[in-house]
C-alpha cells in the first residue's frame, strides 16, 4: 500500500523510488543550483543587496577553510549568536561546509541564558555580532574557546590548509538546537545533515517549492521554523530568500506588493497582527502562505481565507524532528488540522493519543557528553520518537493536535517553559512562590501569566522589570495575578490546570 504521505508527491513521482537524503548534505544540493546559474541572486540582505549563488559559494567555502585553518576540527561546535542578516546565513553555511556543528543562540538572550546554553553545548568557537556576548561566552567556556565576529577568523589565522570542505555525510552532526527542558536544563537536539536535508526536501516536494520561488522570511534564524524550513528549504529547492530583521506588518505588506515574493511563512501571532493591522490582504499576491509553530485558530484561518483568497497551509513540526505533517498543497486544507505526514515520515498515535514519529528527519538523540542519548521519555523501546503532543486522526488520516502532554507555553511562536520563569520570579524579594501558565490570548496564542504568592505587597510592574533583567522579552509574564496559595496535589505538585 502506498504510504499516507504519497498524496504530497507531484504526479508521476513514485514513493518507492524517493531518496530524501540523496546528495548527503544541504550544501551539495544547494551547490548544484548555484553551479547551474552562478550569477543568479539567491539571498537578499537587509539593505536590499542581492547575493548570487556564485558569491555565496565562494565566500562560504573560503570562510569554511579559515575556520579549519584556525584549528577547528570536524564535529566541533560553533555558537552562532546574531540577529538575522546575510552574514549570519553565510556563517551558518560556512560552519556546515567545514563539517562543524552549528549552535544557534537567540541574540536577545541575557547573560545567564547564554551562559547556561554554552555550558551545555561545550562549543569550541563562537561567531557573534556583539562583543559583550563574546565576553559572556568566554567567562563560561574559558580562554581556549575562540570568539570571532560573524565573518570568522581573518585570512592566515592558522597554518592548516588540509581542512576538508563539504565532506560531511548524512549521519554527521550538523545542528545542535536547544529546546529548554521542563527541569530548567536546556536540552540540545542533535540533528544530522541527513535529518536537515530529508526534511527540507520533503517540504520542498510537498509545497512544490522551486527555483522560481521567492520567500519573504521574517522568522528568526535561531529556531527550526526560520532556519530548518525557511533557509534549508530554500537551499534545497534553489529558491530565493528575502531576509528581514523581524516581523513588521507594513513591511510585509510592502514587500508582498513590490518585492516579487511568492511565499510567506508565519506563526499564528503574525497572521493575527496582519489581520488586526488590515494588512493581510496583501498576502493574496502570493502563491503560498504557511502557518506553523502553534495552533492556528479556525476563526483566524477562515478570516485569512476570506481576506487573502487562500487558506494558510498549516503544518506541524518541532525542533527534534524538523517538519512532520502538512495540509496538502492542492487541498483540502482543513482548518484546525495539521494534515498528513510529510514524505518519509511515519506517524502513529499511542494509547492516550500521543503522536509518535520516525523517519530520516528525526534526531539521532539529545546531546550528552558521551554522544547522542535517547532517554526513555523521548523514545519508545521500539524506536519511535515521542513528540509529547496529543493528537487524533480523522477518516482521511489528517492529524489534529488536541493538546500537549508537556507544559510548554507557546507565545507568539516561541516556546516558554514555566519552570524557568518561575525560578526567575522566585528570586524577587517578597515572592514566596510562583506558578507560570499560558492563558489564551488573541495576540500571542498564549500569554505568559504569572500566578504568585507574596509575603507582602508587590508591585506587578517591579516584578515584570525584575524578570526582564533575567529573561528574554518573550518569556517575561504579560500579566501577574496574586493568590493566597497555589493549588497542589497530595505529592505537593502544583495543579496547573486549576490555575
Ligand atoms: P518547537 O520545538 O519550538 O518547534 O516546538 C514544537 C511544538 O510546537 C510541537 O511539539 C507542537 O506542540 C507545537 N506546534 C508546532 N506546529 C504546530 C501547529 N501547526 N499546531 C499546533 N501546535 C504546533
């Protein structure tokens, strides 16, 4: 029987002959596009400058050689901490080409957040745009760690000339991406070149993504949505990318009108803001708009369908697996559902409804000093990855996500784990205990909300300011509620569902 995902394939493409990891790595596939039309622009920087495939190929291979000459060896981890720019994309590509492992870090992280992540990642080098962040990293990792600007070491930084470029194979590690754990310890998902390539190719096939596409990319590049789908998908499909520093409703509307754009990827909070600003109709100029990272409310999907003449294509993925499912491009696009497994992805529902998956896109394991680890709560004994999401399948095999077994809060497409915020709040003088929950919010999907017990009067504004010194802006509670005591079960655990 044909796999459930064969509906995603273009007519005439046989599921049994599909090799999602052909070419071994993203760069080899991207390079085939770059060679075919070297002068063709592929990446637009924030100032509007276009970079051709030939330029990108030349600069990133030179950069990769310099990383090797400076003493890095394949498998070494390299922190990338910077806002979106062509230089950041170039640094990411150079790291991959040198066989190193990219460790993207959110540039709005505070010192303790950066240091916790660096301690877990054990990098050999860091490419940063802000010297202060470089200092924080050195404080944690020691003086042996090399810190450079985004462009990396300058020519002649070392004497080794034999560093291999573009030699990484499918099973070699490519990306260490952190999903903060509920224990407060960051969990590093270790993804291979094969994981990244297979998922980018699966999405490319399902969405008929070609060299003729131009993606308007406003999503951050330290998260799987922007990096693993936006950048990697474009590399594999040979399409062009217009980089933007972040989301701005008027900027998106302007670029949809005059930028020759064909695709846009957003999280529900972005679509909500486009609708609220009366700018969503500009998306009707595009071939494809996609939503993911958090549930898109049916009412919002309907509103977009009305205003844009097309329903956003909703898809589902996660850091550990890149992309998992998508509504079919040619329909039916079912609001409130995340569609069918993407090419190569096997999906099952365990007793209790947990979504479990396997396929070439699924991480080898979480990072640990002894290599990838596959803890029992993350993988079943028979090798399926436990997503922690709860789902149900309709008669057509389309997946609906009904909730999360974990306590993750998703606010504006970003993940917030309550524990980390609770610990920051508990440091404030006068706060006895705090529980953090996500409350439904039309603007954010979920709004981070703190429920606190205090020993005396506490000004909520002071508490929020205090949190902002310790946490990235999206983790800071939008609201603070005061209670006399937190509801707890007999084991003393806070009953979040009662909050
Ligand atoms: P992340 O690892 O940051 O990409 O977050 C992954 C989680 O986001 C998943 O486990 C889901 O809970 C959630 N998620 C992603 N896409 C969707 C979607 N389309 N609808 C509902 N939840 C989603």
